[in-house]
């Protein structure tokens, strides 16, 4: 199996992705069996500063440097735990110095949506993820429509993510607000929801929601494992 690199952003997201790869590999190949995995993380504050100051060039260089460090550790390709950081995917992959491939998070989401026959997906994540067309080029080219929350819902969702979820805070009243947003997307015609932020699957499950959930972190982990198993 290929050596997997993880460009980590938030602690919760990185741990979810790592555990998904390890557990799914064990399920498929036997207990304790999984690919070699290396992880690199800059301080989360560096990415926050880039986003807040709209410094896409520096943002891209951080991902490129992570890729280089992962390649030096032996990784043969890498995945990024952050949906938001895929905003610079095209810019980074166009660098001739990118040492190893970067597997885009939307690809395994598309595969699952097609398998489930889903046609209209609600996207929940940070404001940047919901407004920056990270998923649309991949999914809409396959005939799958993307809907996002309204402006008020976006602000609420973004605030809960950054003030609570990334810090490991999970308040019942905030979870209730997230479920209200999911219900609103269902009423607008969605037949599935993309959980486009790595901490959302911790508080939103198919036991407390009314629509199928496409957990981008878990699907990325499964996609990374499948890529690692390719000859």
C-alpha cells in the first residue's frame, strides 16, 4: 500500500481522518493492518490569518510546504483534512514543484452521491467553503446540484464552527441550530447533505438528521485508502 500523507489543519479533523483510514483498513484487510501514514501540521493560526487577510499566495505556499515535508517523510500522495483549504487546490497543483499528488476531497463525495442516486445536495461548512465553489465544478459537471444555506444561516454555521467545534466544544443548543439548518435545506429540495467541515460529523449523524449525510472527512479517508491500494 502507498504511504499516505495528511496535511492537517484542525486537531479534530486530522484525528477523524486518521482514524477513518486506520479503521477502514482494518475492516478490509484485518485487525491492525493499515498503510504507513505521515502527518504534518502548521499552527492552525497561520491558515486563519491567510483566510482572514485573503492572502491566497501565502496560503498556497503553506500547502506546498506541507506537501514537501510529507514527501520528505516518504508519503507518495497526500490529502488535506480541511474543505476550506481546497480553495487553493488549483493554484497549488499548478506549481511545478508539487512533489506528490494531492487527492481532492470532492472526488470521493461525488462517487458516493452517484452510488446513492442523490441529485440535489445541501452544503454545510465554513462561509468560505459554502461560497467559494469548491464542490460545484466536480459535482455539477456530473449533474448534481448544490444548494447552500441563506446568509443568516451561513453566519450562524460559521460562528459555531470557529467559536466552538474547532475547539472541541459541542453545545446542545448549537447542535440544535445546525439541525435546523439541515431541515431548512431539506425543505428547499435537498435529498442529501455534504458535511463540508471536518468537525460537523461529530455532532451531525444520521440518527439526528432527516437526510443522508455525505461526511466529507470519512469519505476522503476511504478514498485515500483506495488510492493507496492502487497498483
